[in-house]
C-alpha cells in the first residue's frame, strides 16, 4: 500500500478543468447554481477560500449544516487558472526551510493575492487523517479571474452532501486523485 504524502493536492480534475468546493448561504449559492455565474452578493473585495477536497469541506461546513454554509457548490474552473493561483500562492504561515527568513516570507505574503493552508484531511466521520489537504485563498486580481474567466460551471452538491452525511457511503464521494502541482510550487508551498 502506498503511503499518502503529508501534503498533497487531491482533486477531481481532467485535462482542462479542476473542481474546487465552497459552501455558501442560499442567497449566494442558489442564484450561482441557477445562473451558472456568481451573483452580486459574491464579494470580490475580500479573500475567498477554495478547497479541492470534498471531505475537508464537509468538515468545514458540518455536512452543509453550519450557519451560512448550507449550500455546497462544486466550482469547475480551468486548470490553467488553478495552476496560476498555485504559482502565485504563498504559505499563510512562516515555515523554516521553505522560507529564507521570516522577513522574506512576510514580504512575499504582502505581495501575493493567494494564500495556501494545509489542514488535516478528514475521513467520512470527519476525523482528522495523518495527511493534509490544501485550502487556497484568493484575493484581488486572482479572485476576479476565478469569478470570471476561469469559471466553467457551478454544480449544486448540497444533495450529495446530505446523502453522504446520512449514509457515509464512500462510493458516493467525488473521485479525487493526486493533482500535479506546477513546477516550483510544491517546494514553495511546503509540499516537497
């Protein structure tokens, strides 16, 4: 059996797209699904966090039951856009060995419109696993591109979240596999 690396992006993707997950209140989620684009209530003025791990979002949203997170969306975006965000991203916390110094990390963080956090992946009972899952925060120009040019479609996965909560049937999980990080990003993001 192959051991899962401590930090690895696992995602649902194909040659041209990658699916990331977000949870919203109905005022954002319902029109996003109905119109296939983000409504005015979706703010591009503050950082938004996207997750390629469905199980991690189930933990974060408590199976679509958390206040303000009752609509689970699968946001299909271009791989080109996702890779651009990874290339621009900086770890949200200082990590010796990845950054030359704390000051260098702070400078990079101030300049970057993207942040990466590695949080414990979850099993279907939402217990932490020994490996970590990516969260990617987008702001500024990257967030505007995510909401516009990178967007392919928006899927309503709320019924799936509810069914998984009721059954814990792993066969229902969106198929996720290791995602090939852009050159240099794995080292810069502490995944190498």
